[in-house]
C-alpha cells in the first residue's frame, strides 16, 4: 500500500512538472526608487488550475489507487 502511494505521488508529480515549467518565473523585485515608493504594488498573480486532460488523468490514478 505504501508503494502504491509512493508511485501515485511520483506519477502526480510527473504530471505537475510540465505545468510548473510552463508557469512564468517570478523574479525578486528590484529595489524601487524613492519616487516609486508611493505607488501601490500590484496584486499577486492568480494561480490557474490544471488542464482538463491532466486533471482527468490524475483523477483516474487517484480512483484506481483508492479502489485498490
């Protein structure tokens, strides 16, 4: 049972890696000049969910593991 969970985790991680690679990289903000300090910062970007194909494959693996 532990081996199945580890394999499922590895599979789901493998499905998530392409999504993480496609996400834009967040860079550390550079120090702002004194004049720009009065501006309000932008809100953080909203995270998107996985594509329907990836979600369906992950759900199938999860259901298969759950059924035993």
